[in-house]
C-alpha cells in the first residue's frame, strides 16, 4: 500500500462527513497523518534548575524542540505527553454567577468577543479624495496575555451604571492547560516526547538523525541546567537482534567449513564450497538491493538458512569430480568435464525444485505477506545463484585447484591424516550399525 495514496483516500473520506461533526471539532480541525503504530523513540527533557518547573520545560520543548523534530525526514509524529501548554485558567464562582444570573456560556461568549485580533482602522477619514484635517488611527491591543487583561473583560453593565467584570465572578490564573498528568524523571520535572516514524522510513536512520538534532539543540539553545536522555529506543533491540543474526551467520559459515573439511578431508576441496558460499550471499545481497528489500531479521535469517543450502551444490560438484579422478584416474580438467556431464541436469533440477518451494510464498498478500515475500525471495535468489555457481564457478575452481588425494598407506601419515583415518573408521562402523538397524526394521 502506498502511504501517500492511503492518506489521500482517508482525507477524502473524512471530508465527506466533516459537516456532520460538532462545531468545536471543525474549529479545532481534523488532521490526517501517516505514522507507524509502534513507538520509535521516547525522549525525556529534564532540568536541574529549581526555578524551571514542569510547565516551563514542557513549553520550551513545544516551542523550540518539537518543530525541529517534526522536520526530520522519516518522523511521522512527534508529540509531548500530557497537555502542559501555557493557558489562562478561568475558575468560575457558581454563587456569583447565580447572583448575577449568568451562565458559563455567557462568560465564554464575552471572552471570545473581546479577546480578538482586530484592525479597527481610522477615525475621521474622508469619504472623497480630499483628506480630512484631523484623522485618528485606532489601535487595539490584540489578544490578551496578562491576567489583568482577562480580569477586566466586561460581562455586562449593571443597573447602577457600573460594569460587571470577569474578576467579579471568577479567579484568573496563568497556569497549565491540564493537570491530568505529571512528568518526572529521576525526581526532576521533565517533558516526555513520543516519536513515531513515517511508513517506509528506516528506523535506524531516523533515530540517528533525531539524536544528532537533539545534540545540536542542546549545544545551541538549551537553557542552563537542561539536558535530555533517551528512555526508549527501538534501535537498541534492532541492533542487538541484527548483531545476533550476523553472529549466527558467521558461526554457520564456520561450522559449514569445518564439517565440509572433515568429510572431504582435503583443504583444496573444502576451499571450493567456502568460495561458493560468499559469492552466492554477495549476489543475493545485490538482488535484494535491486528489489528494494531491507536488511531485517527475516532477510538475515533467510541468509543464515541459505548458507546450509547453497553449500550443497558446490559439495556435490566437488565429490563428483573426486569420484572421476579416483575411479577413472583422470586429471582435474577431464574429471570435471566428465562429472558435469553427469550431474549438470541434476543440479538444474534441484535448483528448480528448491525454488518452487519458496517462490509461491511470495504471493501471500497483506502486511504479513510483505515480510514473507522478502524471506522467500531472498532464499530463492540464493538458491538460483548457488545453482548457477555450481554450473560455472565450482567446475572452474575444481579444474584449477583439485589434485589427486593421497590415501592411507601412500606415504608417511601426518597427524591430520591419522585423525581422518580414525574418523573414517568410526563413521564406517556407525554407518554399518545403522544399516543393520534398517535391515532389521525392514
């Protein structure tokens, strides 16, 4: 799903019912935003200055920090938890309202009517081209910003000619918009900023840019005593997970190399699969980049599985060439040509069958299908490249690198050859016992 197109579709649907919403909602506005549901980052802005309270920290973050964070590419939503915006609170006195026969609605209308931005114009202006001798430019103070301004708002004229003002029926207090939430970090007043990423953005890049911007703001605009810390960072989990998968990737490669060396018992023969595996993985990464796949846990897991799969084709080629060299006494080049004539079709068939197992998974739909599509296609690409390597690279390496193997009794045995002889004897004994068990069961 294209997030931009989805946002347009949602906005169009909202517009069709906008006139049915309450007036207060329409006045506040309805916003359509693109964001990922899960939280990306949680910042805490704290201060050690005892003269700065929670309201100051909140409004400093709201005015100076939040706009900067929202401009960072990849940030879908940045919001300060709670509502500690500076506000003029009007505490109505019910007994006074009842005495003057007023309602809260009357007070609200009076505040709205007098607390306005207006340009009154001029007094004494001429109606023709000739200007008047005396003109007076009217000025208005504009929006109120002091408690005294609100206290002197006129509600009505009383019968004795005096004016009923807001301070007569209410207490005015410059304070926070709401008290429903208290934000403290290590016992200090703080502002907690929640950040979500925009769909399609890279979480690690967004987090890195956010931290860089916060460090820049701390050095340029933070008041003395104010610092920030990160209490939740999803990249920590991502980095730890990716590190573990990469470690598993390396461990799997080493284990495959050791197992192949023990069974083939020849360093040159082992080197061929060891070369084929990185080639397949690098080729897979190239196509992942071309298809727009990201390096995530599923694609890395697919690469881990691919190591055990892609090495098989190279081992088959090496074993087949060794058989020809041993049985027919051929040199490496002739043995490779003879072996590939026999197993070339089998390698193609294995590649097609293995690809047919994973490719259908890529047709799954929905959000889950997107992840499994990357997983299945990553494996399928690795398998196809492994098949191509088995038909091209591995035979070429066999022809250049393989030498006839020396067996027991053909000269002085090294400690490594003694180990291989002992391993072969144990393995043959185990294989014989297993064969006897199968015969008994059959």
